[in-house]
């Protein structure tokens, strides 16, 4: 009888000792955000005795998944905000300093000042240097944005590597969980530390990429990206790869081709970097559009010593479309004058063909495809003494002040100094009027860039603030559901310790009684 009772009490001591360990573990992890409170379930069984039936992990898996989804979104916004903040730093409109608007204003002001005083050497020098400074500013901003793009490539590789490392760890946890479940099945299935570690990895993974998670009955997880691309299943994981040349995030199947999944991601720092890369490219494109507009529009009125080229100052988007107005062009040369009439139904191509058919080789016309996507007409003369008069005042002897095809190669014209010494003084008032329109067009394009950046950053910050509040709320709710109350744990621990001490004394008393009985024999 003593033996059976002794065995029962000894077993109870082990069970309560294990319960005390669980409660101590709860207290030690009270500040661990990935730890879920554990509750030992002790049950009696017939005819006598107790057993540790289970160690219940008080986890809110549904709310954890919601929290992780929101964490992915907040991390994406945070990454993009930090990137756009760097862009704000290079455009000095957002801080003290000389911004692009000032460079544009300085250039066009110096242009108009020169048109007012075309013989003023100081005005010529000011235009030359302000044009050079504007080109340098635009190119420097392009270089800054390119450097940021290259930096995102490095960051993206780091993020992809982190994702691959975490998916490997989660797959390993799945395998260890199966072993832990088998080993502790009769001892309360006490492998819950693996679940805490798994939750930590899932939370960290959610910072980098948006995921969907399914849990089986023993706690193993299947992890997918948006769009259903598997990252973890059972003990296996699938890797991602970054294609820097095309800036794509690729999912590597086990036996098939790599697939681009970047467009399917809804959150995570990887999504944030992809969005920032897209934003940066938009800013580069807008700088490019401004450069192309400057190259296409800004010209100087020149005399016959500087050029024998005339440009049509009414650029069109379609050279085959009707001009919409009529007029006449008078060509003065040794065999002339010759008058070419055009109607509202004629196109720019029609006008070019008419000039070439009637005036070559004294005058030849060609279609010019401007960098900004518009078209104009260039008329070249075989003799510098030849002149052209247009009833609509749209044809002028001139040359472009800027050359190139866009932001990558914009520069001041190689003959600019010569042009500035050979201005057509009779045309300066007309070119002052032209410059006002060029100025407005350039300011509008640059202001659109700055407004786009400012609006983008404002929207990102508003969304970040809203989503962060929701994330904090979910974290609080999750902590309420699975967090540890230290006061409650201490109370439970004290009760368990009292029971354990009482049983320990009972064991000691029973041991003394057994020894006394044996001594009496």
C-alpha cells in the first residue's frame, strides 16, 4: 500500500514540478512579444492519481496573422518614406539652398536681360554661366537619383537574402516540431518553445514580404506569398532571387522557370523598395522631360555670320496632321524671290515637300524630331546672304542653345560663345516673347516634379500614420490575448509551490514511516 501511494505522490511531485517550470517560463518571457502564455492542464484519472494532460499555448493565431499582414504594410510604407526623404534632401526646394526653380529663373532672367541688351558683354557671360549651371544642376540630380537606384539594388539583395534565411529556419522548425511532438506526446506535448521561435520568424519575415500562413494541428506552417507562391511547406523552402538588371523579384520553383512575383506583393520592405524604385524612375523621367523641353525649345536669334539655318517655331505632335492655319513664306535669293503659300489643311510634311520641290538646292527643308517628342522644320540655305520671311512670323534664323537627347547628355551648345557674339539684334524683342513661353513650360515641368515628390511623401506619411495606429491596436489586442500577466503568474506559482512543498513533506514522512517499518522487522 505504501508503495502505491508513494508512487502516486512521487508522480504528482514531477507533474507539479513541471507546472512550476512552465509558470516560471511565463514570467521570464513576460516582455517577449512573440511569447504566448502557457497553461499546464493537470487532470485526475481513475482510479487514483493525476497526470499532465497538456500544456495549452494561449495563442491568438488569427490576430497574429492580422498583425503580421499590417506589419508588412507598415514596413513597406516606412521603407518608401525613408527613400523619398533622401530624394527630398537632394532637391533643395525642401531645405535651405538654391533649388532647381532658382536655377531656371536665373537662366531665363539672364536670357531676357541679354535680349534687352544684346551687346552687353556682362549679359552674355551671365547667360553662358547660368546655362552651364542649370545643366550641371540637372545632371547632378540625375546622378544622385542613379546612386539611389543602385543603393536599392544592394538593399534588395540583402532583403532577399534575409527572406531566404528565414524560410529555411521556418522549414527547419517544422521538422523539429514533428520530432518534438512525438517525443513529448505523453508529457503534455511540451515543445511550445518551438512555436514561440516560429512566431518570431514569421513576424520578422512579415517585415520583409507579405505572407499568408496556414497552421496544422501540431503547429507546423505553410507559408505563401501573395498570389499563392509557396515559401515554406513541411520541411522544404523555396528561395527568391533578385534580378537587378530588370529590377524584378523572382520566385525559384523546384523544377520549373523563375517567375516574377514583385507585382503581386502587397507589403513588406521588398514591396517598399520596389515602389521606391518606381518613384525614383518617375523623378528621373520628369527631369528627362524637362531637359528634352529645354533642348527642343530654347534657341538664339542669329545673324548670317553664325548660321544659315532657319527653324519653324510652331512645333507639332504629328507632322502629317493639318496645320490649322494658312500663310505664306517668301524666299529671297539670287533667283528669287519665290513665295510658297500654305493652307490650313496642309501638314508640316506637305510644306517640307513643297519647299524641296520648288527651291532646292538654294533652300532645302527637313523634318526635325525634337527630343520632347514634337516635330519642327529645319530650312537650310546654300548661301548666308539668302533670307526668309514668313507671314506668321514662325520661321527664324536660329540655333539651339542646349544640345543632346535628354537628361543623360544635355549640355550647352559647343558654339554657344560664337552664337552670343553674333546675335540678330533685330529679332531680340520677338525672342524675348518666345522665352516667356519657354520659361513657363520649363517651370511647369519642374514644379510638377517637386509637387509629385511632395504629394507622394505626404500620402505615404498619412497612410503610415493610419496603418501604424491599426498595427499598434492589433499588437495590444494580441498581447491581451496571449501575453503574460506577471501578477497572475506569481499567484499561480505560489499556489503550486505550496502544493509541491506539502507533497514533498508527505514523501519525506512516508519515507520515514517505511524506514521505521523496515527497522522493526
